[in-house]
């Protein structure tokens, strides 16, 4: 089974976060780390983003 990878614009759309917020939260350990696809190319696992979103929803309620 192949894991779906999401590029940054799609991650931004799904999370509602800006590029700078995503990278800031990654530095602080509050956002999933991306997978390196090349020297300057990264993507996030869809499952990691879904789990992160679910954890955020749980905290809010």
C-alpha cells in the first residue's frame, strides 16, 4: 500500500496554516516533519497530517 504524499500548498489548504506557521511549528515539534524527496523538495504523509488534525480537534473540544 502506497502512502499518499501531500505538497505544501495542499497541506496549507487542509490545515488552514500559512507556510511560515507550518515551518515554525515544525521547529518547535508541534507539526509533523516532512519527507525529503530531493535536495529542495519535501512532502508530508497524508496520514501524519490527518492524525495531526485529529489531535487538534480532540484538544479543542
